[in-house]
């Protein structure tokens, strides 16, 4: 595993619509391997030519954006109010350290709910849940100083670094930087490609699969494979039937989620490759949540679409956690698919 690359990707900061730092990392990693361009939305298109006059076009999609916030208001005491980008659970927002990415440089801040401390709460108040609108950011500045330093729309991201825990790796924004990592490493590992590979580091997935839909519309691929994380609920208090996937059990071959039913013939192609090459894998059915494949599937009259998933614990928190072996299995499986995609026949009689 290229731990340095994964560290740089996950520790970089880029909420939906402000993915510049991640795009720079991807561009540097794939320089010389692909032809690259950036479209008007910010999607980075990385193309490896195929064979023949009109090769099959394979679109890969892994999104660069992380869930986060932008500043929407600065009050008369210098506290910041936030607009969420992506699906935050208020329980995961309490007592977090954050970065405010101001024009003049990054400011440290703390994210706290505007509620009384525990010492002052009545029993009735103790039982009340938090709401997103309860939260603010304290950057330690007066209203005048904050207004001069910070603009509405400035990015606010979480202050976390990559941590190793045995075979596990945890950080903010594994969703979806670990998938960007898988896409980069699979492109490097694939020994050949008869298909024309369009590997897209997409933007604005967390706010509605927007970048992938725009890219897919322009490319008109014959096949779309998204790479994304999925839930690994193999933790205490969650029944086995709701685990979705388990860490250490290999790459997750998605059957369906709430954004798409993966094309059965593409599912079978990935399953057969995993079996043939003895790549550890598990099958995935996700009741809620979607991926870039759902944004591409319905374009151009219908595109065979699929998602390769990396099992992840504690999704949409600052402690998103993956297993090294699962990440490596995803890299190997995607590389074998790039080599074999031209053999896929996904039509219906």
C-alpha cells in the first residue's frame, strides 16, 4: 500500500465545490500516465487511449469532495454560523476542531453547540437531542476581526490526520479519498487496456452526484464504474443482518443501493474476475445512500453502471475507518477489470 498517497489525499481539504487541493494531488500522481484536462465544473478527466478505431469507453468515477461546511453568517460577537455540505449527523459534530479556510490563510477554530454546559442542564434538557442549527464555530476573533478575515462562502473542514490502528486506517474524508486512491493505484497497476479509460476525479458528489452526471453527459461512456466507500456496520449494537459489509472481508461488489441497481452482467463480471484471480470479496446491498454511478446510469438512454465499494466504518464522521487488505483488494480487482473490460457483453436480447 502507498500509505503516503492515502495520507496526502485524506488529510487534504476540499468540500463540495472547492476540491482544488485534491485535484492537484491526482494530477501529479497520474502525470505521464494519462492525458488530462479539467472541465468547467472542476472534474479532472484522465484518459488512457484504447485499441482500435472506436474502442469501448469505460468511465471510472471517484469523487474528490468531502462533507463539510461553508460560512454563512458572522454574528456580532465573531462567532460563525455554517451551511452544511453533505449529510451530517449532529451527534458527530459536537466538540470538534476545525479549519476555516480564509483568503489570508487557514484559521483554527472549534465547533460547538450553542447550548448550556452539562452542569447547568435540567434532567429534561439533558434528554434533548442536538440540531445542526445549534452549532457555531469559535475562531477566537472579535466581530470586527472575523469580518475582515473571513468571507461568506469560505470553506470549513475538519481538523483530523490519518491514524493507523493495527491493520486499520482512520481519518476524515476516507469518503471518498480512499476511492480516489484506489482509482489512481489501479490505473498504475493495470498491465493493459483495450478499452478507452476515462478516469474521472469528480466534484460535488456529496450534494447530489453533480460532477459525475456532467462528466457522463459529455463522455457518453459505454460502461460506468464508480468507486466509493460503503457501510461496514460490523460493530457492537448493530444486528448482523444490518452489517452491509465487514472490514477485512475484501472488496465489496455492489448489487444495489438507493441510487441504482447495478447492472447484473457487470456485477457478474466483477464477481467472476474476483473468483478467477482469488481476490477476496464480499457482496453488498445498501438500503440507503448512493454513488456517482447513480448519476450516470440514466444518461444517454441508459448506461451499464456499477459501483466497486471499499468497506468503511463510522461513515460521515471524522473517524472513517478502512482495512488495508480491503483497499488492496479493491485496487487489484479494479486493475483486473480495466484489463478485461473489453470482454464484457452487457446488452439484453
